[in-house]
C-alpha cells in the first residue's frame, strides 16, 4: 500500500514537500544494495554506496550466475541460427529456448507495439507475452559504445515494473480507470433530460439546447490529439495529464451548474469535454502499460464497457431527479459523481509508464553514485524529441493515416458511423418512448438499460471467444494474419442493421415497447463487438502508429457523433423514426460489405500501404 500511495500524485506531492525524506524509493534508503551489474567505478569496480549502508555478508564459493539478456538479443540470435526454418519452426524454436528455464524481461503492450516495425517484430512480442513466468534472474544493463549504461529493471521480477505488479495492484488501477472513464462519458448524456429545461429557461430551440450535449462529445474527441502525445513524453508520464486536467474538469462542474447564461453554459460544457478527455486519450495506454499484449483484449473490453455504458447510464441517473427537481440537477450530479473519483486518482493511482519510471530511477542512481553515465533509454530518446515531431504526431499523423491509407479510412468511417448511430438514440428515444409510449423522463432513462444489456451479452461471449479460440491459436500457431482479428466482425456486422430495422419498424404504440428495446440490444451487440475487432486489428497492422491511429479514430467518431445529435432530430421528425432509422441501417449495410472486403483483400491493401508493418 505504501508503494501505491508513494507513486500516486499525493505521494509525489508528499515527497516534494518533504524533500524526498518521506515515502522513499529503494535507491534513497540507507540499506539499498546497488546491483553488481552497475558496479562500474574506475577505481575498484564498485559504485559508491551510502556510508551508513550495512556491510554485505562474506560471499561463499564462487558460482556461475546466469544473467539473461534483452529478449530482442535472444530472438535475433535464434532467428539467425534458423533462417532456413519455416515460420512455425521458428516460433517453436523460440518457445523451446525460453521455456528451458529462461526468464525474460517483459514489456507492456504500449512498448511492445512501439518496438514492432515489422510483422516479425509483432510476432515475437506475442510469443514473449505467451511464455510462462519463470524464476527471478538479474538483468544485465546494456552498455553503449560511448560508455553510457542504460538503466533497466534490476531483475526479471522487479517490483517497480508495472508488468510485475500484483493482481491486486493492477486491479486497483483498472478499477480507477474504469470509474474515471465511465464518470466522464456519463457526463455527455446525463445532460439529455435537462434539454427541455434549458429550452424553457433560456428560450432557445431544441437544436440550440442540444449543443450542451454535442459540444461535450466533440470536445472529448479533440482532447486526445493533445493529451495522448503529452502522456508519451517520458518526463511527463501518464499521471500529470490525468490529474491536472481532471482537477480542472471537476472545478468546471460548479460554474456549469450555476451559470445563468446560455452561451456560457455551452462554452463550459465544451471545456468539460476537453478536460475530461484524457480518460479517452490515455486510459487505454495505462492499461497497455500494466497488462501484456496477449491479455489486453480482456481489460480493453472492460474499458470499452465503461465507455459504452457511461452515456447509456447518464439518462437513467438524471431522468428521475430532473423531473423531481429542475434541469440543473443533472449538472450537480456530475460533481457528486466525479469528485470522489478524482480523489481516488489523486491518492491511489500510480504512474504506469515504464519510460517515466525508468527515467526517474536513472535520476536517483545518478544522485546516489555521482555517475552521469547512468541513463535510461527513454531519457536518451527524449533528448532527441523536438516540438516539431510532437506536433506532427499530434496534429498531422492521425489525419495522414486516414487520408492516405484506405484500410484506416474505412475503419475510421465505419466506427464513426456506428458511434453516430449510437448517439442518435438520444434523439430517437424521446420520440419513441416519451411521445409514443408516454413514458416520463425517469422511465425514458430506463430504456437505455437495453444498451447495457447488449454490452454485457457482448463482453460475455467475447471473453469466451478470446480465451477458448484466440489464445490457444496464438500459442500453437503464432499470431497469424491481422485479418483473423476480424472474424467475429464478419458475423456481428449484420447485427447492427438487423437491430436497427427491428427498432425502427416496431416503434409503434400497438406493439409492446420491449420489442423495440430488443432491437437496441441486438444493435448494441453488433456495435460493441465490431469496435473490439477493429481496435485489435489496427494495432496488428500498424503497430508503431497505434497511438496516432486511436487519436484519429477518436476524433472521427466524436465529430460524427456530435453531428448526429443535430441532424438526427430533424431527420426523425421529417421522415419519421421508422424511415430515418431505415436510412441509417442502409448505410451500415454498405459498411458491412466493406468488412468482407477488408477481410479478404487485407493482405493486398497492406502490401500497398506505406504505413503497414511488412
């Protein structure tokens, strides 16, 4: 628990105020024993150790200590020795070499993707992630030609490595990221029951009042373009963008609930969405830091569960309260919900970026030893990063990928369309359940539970599929073509139009309301599983551009969703809910055909792409 608090923002603040005398790291304590592999003093081969450190016990007879090298070195050697073997033989050779009591230093998914320039690199990372954990062994730091010693994890089970954290510590991080994501996403649709009150108070049309919802959604699509690259800078890490932006978000909740000016309300809602967006920009990166690439689908699906159910639960929470009190009540509920979540992150969310952790370790070792040659790899990489490179990665790369690669463009358009359809429900539901079935605001909010039901069904099947089909296939046959990640999408892509047709054509007072809700459940299953398939497919094809891919995809999805909030209301009024939904369903049929094109022609498209891993 002390380590958890020490690495959280509160613990870092306590360390700063106390001059690092409280909540110390091992390198700062008097009993710290410097690993032998860092003994590089020119005088006696020993780095200076604190004077009050205990004298080590006399050594016994000399024994040969096995020190395991970097996994990439091992794999390069194995590949060189087996150039003429088949791919399956190579995988088996690698697996045999490692299982022979060889333990490797594991890396998080984010690092694994960044290291993967080719398909072979990605195959290696999956192979490494699937190997059983072995006995602890020291890790020999790499020494560069200029004398620089790269500070690394001390041992293969180093407690500071996020990959080695206990199940409980990882669960704490996961729970906080899920609560953070759900609370911020809930802030979009929790405003929906207040639209009528906003129209009455400020004398505006429904289109104008809906800006409070659409600007929030648009802003949390823009935010990742800034916050995602910031969190990748080693000296910054994950936590500062989280805490600083979330503190601003929570503070903004107060004036938003009190403002008595319509323009001010819309501006504040936009700023809320922008400063709440790091959960979208960096939440997935945090989970990638602590979970291996082969286990990531499970936790990413939970994260998607929080992101999908957040907007669906918003109207449920505020529906009855707005009806009983007033339209401002939903805005106050955001404060009551997010305040405790912010305090949890402040006190108990540790830094998860291995680049940041190793950089700070290198700083402590330099202070301890006085040896300026001790540096982390991230420190060296950071020195060469320019403002121009950061700007390109943040503002140009996401759009470059969409504009110049047809596969990325299709997935961006498809996910944006189904996300826009999801947000069109917030305009369609009142027309169906409030106007046709005469539900009150609270009962109307309860109909959004059909979205949650669809997500729960989806995630249950998805975990079964990953555990019993995907994992055994990867362990036995290797990663395979990226298009294999799209196999479930070939079936569930038809769930979206089928569910929409059911919802649109059974929304009639003469038909029980549960039938149309079943259509929403079916549509949600399709939406959730398609997004999961695409979000696994994209990093397999473009591993080194994963961060830019998701930032661009987030922007496209949020932009179309913001537009859908405004075009869906007049569309449903002019065409009717049945015909309007039919139009949207027809667009998804065209995208369903595109999924088959991507599956069967993916290899051809990848061969022509300038960005795909070869």
